C-alpha cells in the first residue's frame, strides 16, 4: 500500500515551486523604489525573517499541523476564530493567484484571448489536482520545481553574460536603511508559503534534524532568488526594471540562441503556470486541513470544489481589473503575509510561553500547599 504521507523535502519543494510565481511577478520591481540597486541584497536580508517565521509556525504546528496547534494553544473558540482568519486569507490569495495566472496567459498570446476562458481552464486543472492525495500532488510539485528551475536557469544563464556589475555595485552605508525596509517586502513575497505548516500533519519524517533541513532549504531558496534578482538587475538596470510590470518575463523576451531558438517568453509563461498550480494546490490542501479541524469527522470532499468555486468567483468579483489585482499583489498581500506568517505566530508563541509558565507555577504552588 502506498504511503499517503509526504517527506520534508517534498514539503519544501512545494514551498519554493509555489513561491516562484509571485517572486517572478514582484521582484525586483517591488523592491526597487526603496532599495535601488540593492534590491538583490534585500532578498538576502529577508532570509532571517523568513526563517524566523518558519521556526515560529513550525513550533506551533508540531507533528500534527498548524490547525491542531492553534486549537491546542488558544482553545477551540479563539483557535477557531484564528483559523477562520487564515481561511479567509487563503481564499483571497487563491482568487488573486487565479486572476494573475489567467491574465499572464492572456498577455502571452499573439492574439487577444478571453480572460474567463483561461481562468476556467486553470480552475478546472487545479480542481482535478486537488481532489487527489497530497502525496500525489507533492510528487507533481517536485516535477514542477525541476521544470521551473531548469527554465529559470536557461533564461538567467543566457542573460548572465550580458549583465553589467556596475548596475549592482557599489553599495554604500547610506543605502542600508532603505535596503532593510525593502527586505520586509521581500519577506512578504516569500510569505506566500505561510500555509505550508498546515500540512505538517501529513509529513512522515519529522526527525531531530528537521530544523537544519528547514534552514538549508529556506536559506538556499532565498539565496537563489537573490541571485536571480541580481541577474535581472544586471541586465535591465534599476530604471527599466522599475518601469516594467514583470521584469523576469520581460528579460525572457530578449533571450535567444542563434540558430536554435530566438524567443522563449511563450514557453516561460506556459511553464510558469506550474508555479501557480502548485501554490493553488497548497492553498486548497491547507484549507482542507483547517476544515478537518473545524468540522472533525465530516466528509470533506466538498472542500476542493468550494475552494475553487469561491476562488474563481473572487478572481472576477474582487479583481475586476488588472490594476486592482496588481495593487493587492504589491501592497496588501506582502503586509498580510507578514502579519499572518510572522507577527501573529510570534504573539501566539508568546501566549503559549505564558500559559506554560502559569501551569508550572500552579503545579509548584499545589505541591507547596500539600
């Protein structure tokens, strides 16, 4: 019988395969107004915040998942309210991801296409993927990450020789403050992966070295993203990259090999749908884990259907225009991810520590009384 649990490595592949979609859309353009040529360094400086968020949420999740951890620490009423907050945010992110994926597919075509058609197509594929087992989805995520890394490697590798170091260096101490502020935005972009701890209950190999495993994948992924931003900035420069909506996809338009292929942006755009599907799947499986805690013992086969239907409806109603979706993606989403992925878990961990201290004091007092 096939094991339906996933490994820690598969969990991390889902994280970075899904994050590659918002990272390609937002970085480095989101960071440039404040950080300038230090936008690539801001991604490196965001790594401590990302690792701290992972440590906080992982500690709450334990071996059973974050939904169980929240109920355990806060109790069912307060924990259920926090879970509802995460559910609403997950549905909002799912709607945004569907909207931006469909828009990217529309923009990649040589002719005008109907947004609703691409939105429906992506939603149907996502529904099909999310109705299966998490283990099967994780194996698909591994293949998606390989394809995404290979594609990004081709684009960035062919662009590397055209990059100018003068567009990245030198950096002065006077620029440190803006770069650090931009690091929070970069952490918010990588915070799209905040729902992975809800899947910890389905991870089988949670051994003693799990913290080193998270450190390796977290720091390694951040450094790779920083290197990608450096190549983009080295080619386009801060001025042009700041004016472009998607600098990475714009860079792909100029990539070619004489005698082999001249334009790869269509292939890149199509393959980047894998990142959207991975992030959408993570959100749906996380919603299923939260629903299982709020309604224990109930049949949850309706969760993928409900999530996809609400996500598609939200993509149309919440984001009727591309400008609205981009405004959410640039301003509200990074801030919301930082709150739900870093600040709120930190507050809950602080409460957990206070509760444990009170329990120890209560036990010691009872012992003295006896």
